[in-house]
């Protein structure tokens, strides 16, 4: 008797996807009203519109409320250690260059403990998307100031106000030479979804800062609504100087693609280098004979 095997249920038709197809079934545990819900909804819509097969997507995070993200998406997920999402993502991308690798996390995870990894991810231009959900606070640990908190912020851990100036993530990325830099807002889900799609489609490292308020420890909804604006049409995203000018504006938090440039991603250069290494004259013994005398 010939048996016909039914395809496993987790393989689904990538031509017919909805955001719900990417829900893992694990209900998000964020506080009601947390901006991260908006980011999740925009993300699910973006990946369904890009028709990314679930087995082609890897989501990597560190630690924080926002870093719980991989649990809620039906894809490969890696909830890593605090600040180490980028090196984990880089390792995954090196081992499986065919995967779409998206790193998610918070401002603390990215710009405090994880800060050392960012300039290197940028200069390598690995094909990784980094979505930083910036609530200007450490949410998970109950409201300590983060590197993006404004000066003077009053919190339990800073009862007399902080004296440190905030870091500007877009200035950092542009200054390090990033090939794709943008800012979105969780309360603008349609535009945020488009930014997520563009970030994933960019060949190289993309940094998307998403303003995503923490309603419990530092509710910035009204502030962000009053200070955000889309980049004007005359801004040319291929002009790094113009991008920096808008990134440095302290009166307005501009949203949109600040900068984009097509240049060789790490993966392509690395593959070409490997092809040179594996030629017969470059076996381990030959290399040792040549260089290790
Ligand atoms: C090595 C280490 N140091 C400190 C912590 C404590 N810790 C967990 S999450 C976090 C900050 C999270 O802030 P952020 O990345 O902004 O995420 P949010 O919760 O705001 O989304 C800290 C300090 C930890 N888990 N591991
Ligand atoms: S503590 Fe803040 S960041 Fe964390 S889930 Fe609640 S609202 Fe969101
Ligand atoms: Mg945070």
C-alpha cells in the first residue's frame, strides 16, 4: 500500500498569509497600553505582506520587556542575554545567511550594556535588521533611567533627577556610517509597518528606532505625539549630512527614513573571501607552512 503523507501543519502557503499566521499563540504579557503592542502588530503585518516563510525568519533579542518579542512570533526565536542580541544575531547570520535575521530589544539593552556591539555591527554592514523599541527607560526592572532618558528625569532610582545628557541613537548610527537609519512611532502603525518592511528589505545593517512608550513607568505618549513629525519631502535620504541635520533637531522628533545607501553587505564580501580561502593551495597545512615558521 502506498501511503501519502500530509504536509506538516506548520508549513503553510506563503502566498496566502495574514498577520495571524505569524502569531505564536503565546499571549503578550506587556502592560495594557504598552507601545510594544503597536510594534508587534505592525511587525506581524509587515512580515505577512513581505510573505516571509516562517522558517526563513529568525528573531533575536536581549533582555527587557521589549525583548520578550520573539516569544510572540511564530518563527525561529532566540531570547538571549542582556545586551548580547547583536552578536547572537551575527552568529546566526554567519551560519545561516539564507535566513532573514531581525534583532529586537529596548533602549537599555541596545545602548547601555549592548552599546559596544553597535558600531561593529554597523561597520560590518551585516544584513541584519535592528529594531530598538525606545521608551527612554528600563521598563522590565521598574523604571530606572536609560541612556535615552532626558536629562533631569525623576524616577525611583534618580529621585533628584539625572545629570547625564541623553544619547541620540540616530546620530550614533549615522556617525558610525550606517547604511540604513530610520525612526518610527508605535502610535503610527501604518507608517511603522512600511518602515519595518523597508528595513528588512535593505541589504545590509538597518537600524530602526521606534518610539514605544512605557505607560507604567514613564508615559511619554502625549510628549511623543506633540513632538513628532514626518520628514519633509525635500529631505534626500541619500544625503547623510541632511539626515544628520534632521536627526539632531531637538525640537522635533522626525519620523521616516533618514538615510539609505546601497553598499556591499558583509555576507557578500565574506562569501567572496571564503571562496578564495577554499582554493586547494590554501589548505591548513599550506597556510601553516607559509606563515608559521
Ligand atoms: C547582565 C544583566 N544586567 C542587568 C540586568 C537587569 N536588566 C534586565 S532588563 C534591563 C533593562 C531593560 O531596559 P530596556 O532594554 O530599555 O527594555 P524595556 O524593558 O524598557 O523594554 C536590565 C538592566 C540583566 N538582566 N542582566
Ligand atoms: S513596564 Fe512599561 S515597557 Fe514594560 S510592559 Fe509595562 S508598559 Fe511596557
Ligand atoms: Mg526601555
